C-alpha cells in the first residue's frame, strides 16, 4: 500500500526566517524604526505575514491598516525570498533518501504557492516533490485540515496513508483532524519548546536526521511513538 510523507515548509523544511525577517524589518525602517534581530523574529516566521507584522509593528489583522501593510510586506518578500533561505541541516539528505527509497513526499504550507515554489526551485527540491499545496490553494489555512485533504486528493491517496511533519501546533491539529499520523519538527521555529510534548503528535524529532527512522517505522505499520525523542 502506497504512503505519502507530507511536510510543512517554513520552519520544517526550510529556514526562511532571515528573508522573512528582512522583509518584516523593511516595514520598520520605512517608518524610521530600528530593525529587530532575526533571532527575535524567528519564532514568528512560521506565522507568516500575520505574525511578522504583529512582531514588528504590533498591528493585528483587524487593524484598518493591516491589508495595506501586508501587501507591502509581501511585495518586498516576493522580490527577496531566496537571498538567505536555506534547507535545515540534514533536510536535503533526508529528502534525497526518501526519493531514493521510492517514498513520495510533498509540501503542505500556509505560505502561498506562488511564494513557495520559487524557493523550492532555488533550494533544488522542486523536482522530487510529489505534491505541493499552498495557503492560496484552499479557502482555509491550518489548523483547518483543508490543505491536507487537498494534498491527499491530488495524490489520490487516503489520508490514513499520510504522515505530516510540522513545527507548529496547528500542523499537528490539522493532521489529527485529517486522520494523518503526525510528527513535531522540534528543531524548527518552535525552538524545542518543552510544550511540544503536549501537542499530541505521534513522534517528536529534534533534528531532520531523526525523521527517516520515524517514517520507516510508520511505513512498516509500527507506531512512530516507538522512536519518539522526549
């Protein structure tokens, strides 16, 4: 029976925080404010424009200025999305290993597809990706499971035959609702938050190198919890 490994993108596959932070900081510098450090902004990176605009300007989505500011942020990011973004250490080898073992993998992200695809191309991983679902592909963002449902449908596979790996609690919630196995990428933007053990995921990986054994265990019909790192 075929299986499908699905990944969140920002904070799970790619460390895009430097480029996201740079685009967010343009919002501050354009207003005469000092830029914030990448380390400070990193935890907000997986929240996309919404989180980064809040972190830099303390403006929420219900603010009358929000839509205009979000468009400014996205315009700058689209032009500078592949400057300092890299794969997490070990992720390139993991994706190659999955491909070499004929284990299909894909990306399900809240980032819009038109932003995600060129980054994947820049990182050299687009060719082997079996399915890509971006945040502009369905009416709902995670934690709603719509994007995971769409990925399974596009690949013509039952959700129960998929495993989803992400660095945010909403990734785990979406996987659970979609009836997919789930893994916390604790090395990502959750930054080894001790609360990840309470998210209810099937396994926790503290480095991409730990993901292949977890996936193999799941493919072999065994609980990924057996490889869980506390």
